[in-house]
């Protein structure tokens, strides 16, 4: 899975765009984030200036699959 596919699935599943940020697009406080930094993919929940529940992945596919699972398992992310 890549970012484009992930974004399509999130949209189809009704995940609010304000609930997450991918590669810095849609940055707000209190949201799930997925970003690439220095060849590593990182997911975390950003709140009050802090990165919480940080996970790192070696590749885009693994990071996207985990990010999707996290967002779909949190009922507050949907419309």
C-alpha cells in the first residue's frame, strides 16, 4: 500500500480529514500523523506539541497499513 491508496481508503471509509495528517498535509493539533523522515516512516498521535505512541517502519507499505488500522479502530476519526 502507498500513500495514494491509503488516502483513497480513508476517504471511502469516512475518516475525517482533520483526524490525520500525511506527510505534513493537514497539520493540526490533536491528530494522527504519518511522515517519512530520513528513510524511516513514522506514525504517531500529535497532541499539545507532543508526539505520542510513536512507531517507526522501514517501508511505506507497512507504515500505511498500520496507520490505516489505527485510524479505523478509533471511532472518533469518522464523520
